[in-house]
C-alpha cells in the first residue's frame, strides 16, 4: 500500500460502502460509528434493548441501519442513506448504497459524489459477480481510491493465505477493467466487523497484517481536488446588477456569481468567458462584503472583471491559459434512471453545470452488461441500463473529459415534456 499524506484538519471525506446483503455492510457501518463514539446515547440504549429482546448477548450494531432495510422491503428503493460522523482529524459523509443489480442507478447516484469506495467481500466467498459489478460502477464514476474490505476473517480462522488469494483474484480482475493503473489506488484490509478487528482498533486475530486499520486509512486519505492541479472552471449562476442601490459606486457594479467547480483564481489573472471567447482580467473576488486576493475549489464567490463583457447564466469563466473549445456534440457513458425507456426519436435537455441545451441521440454505440461487463448492441435503454451514447446539441457546452474533471465532465438528461431527470452522463474524451 502506498503512503498517503495527512489531510488538512477538519477536511471532509465523502466515501461510499457497497456490498451484498450478507457480507456485513450494516455491521461495518455500525462498528465504525460505535467505535468512534459517534452514536448518540439514546440510540445506543435503543439498539441494546432491541438486541436483548432478540436474545443476543452483545449489541447488534447492524440495527443502526435496519430502518433503511425496512424501507427497502416496503419498496422504497430510490433513496441513498447518508450517514455523518467526525473524529478529531476530519469529518465524514458515508453514502450507504444498495448493491443489487436492479439498484444500479441508486449506486451510481451515491458514487457520483464519493472520493473513496469501500467494497466489502465475504472472506468465505471471495470475489463474486456483485464485487465485479460494484468495482466497475465505482470505476465508471471516477472513484480512484478503492478499499477492498475483506470481512468475516473470523469465520476463516483469520487465515492469511485466504486473504492473499482474494487479493490476487481481485487484482487480476481490476487489471482487466483498467481499475489498477497509474492514478488509482487499491488497498486491501482484512477485518471482522462483528468483532471489531481492523475497523477502529486492531483487535487480536490479525497480527500478521501490518497495514493501517480502516479508520487510519480514512483519516489519511487525500481530500477531493488535492491530488493534481485542476483547471479553473467557474460556471456563472447569476449576474448581479444592484440597480436600486443608493450607493453611487454600485451603479456600475457587475458581478458574476457562482461556485468554483475546480481550480483556483487570483486577482489580476487573465480569464476567458465561454462560449463567446472574450478575455479580461479579474478585478476583484468577493464573498459577501469581504474582498479576497484569491479563491479555490468549492468556494461560492462573486467575480468582477476589468472589462464590460456580455455574460449571462450558463456561461463559463476559465483561465485564458486553460481555455477549452465549446462543443456541439458529445459522447458519454449514460446511466438510464427513468422507468420510461430512452427513445432515439425524442429530444432531451442536457443540463451541464449551469447551462442547458436541447439534445438528440446520435448513436447508441453499445450498452454494458453490468454482470459480465460485456459490451452489447442496443437500440434503446431501460431503467438501470448503462450505455455509450453520442448526442447532438443545439447549444454549445464547455466540457472536460469526466476522467479529468468530474464537475465539468458530468451532466444529467431531462425529459422536456415531464421535466423529470431520466439519465446521468459521464463525458468521454
């Protein structure tokens, strides 16, 4: 395992957990919350009482997620459960996604904002079809840090040989789908979520394993946007013109408001407004009434430019040295979310950052069988299908490949008749 840098204090890590029904995912999440002492006292009392009613001597930590399982049994399968906890080092958001094939769209939704994925494997069963499916989906949505948590090691007598065999099998598969390559990290941790071995505490049964515990790994995982230099991308959300102000200085105020999706910017740097291509320099950066010398990714700011440029919502401001060409045709991997099948005869709306464009399906190159990972011919798509599709756009979009920039490489498809979200896409180079 490669060494990872210690993140900034209080940095946020979004990660997802996935696995089959019986591999201990609920117990893992419960153990993580319990051993980090982030369970409220009344919640702990309740699950202790329920555990005793069921005749259990120890607290059943999987009860912490039973509410979500009950909802799924009642047919409520759309929602992804998010759990929040923090340690002295950083804050975490766990996306707890269902893992069955019919919930592919749910997992894609959960994974789209995650920086790291924990893929559980039952030590007794090894790499299964479901393991391969989860890994492919994590790879598809651009997660570059994978923790393969080989759970239930207590049921194989903490056998190191069993652990190493599963590691070798998984690496062979990861090589096949391109998951094991430069820029990606795959780490393996043996554990027993039931007994608490290698979750927060090391436990007594895995003396032969010298790597970090799960929590140690999470504590040292790099925050989003920190591992490589990213181009400055600032989609304009709103143009601020306070006409009614009594302050004469504000009569000429023209600020472009939005969220920095990637990169950083400083006062005085030259920028280009797309799609027009006009250039200017940054005159000021503001957050509320505060003037800033610079701003970074995920800050919501107001940019003021030295020149009067016709700019509106949906335009994108970039550094002139990092400019991109607006495009009117894109090719993307699309996960179909809707119960209504995709129709190549219909017009859809592509919503990309703050910009929208009508779009027609050009070609469905293939769809992916998420179980076998085969590429199959397709004339249309139904719920949970994943396919490579090209689109012809009515308005130009400013895009990056999804593998280089998740914010400007992603879009959603809207049904213009119902305004429902019907698909989610990841743009290819």
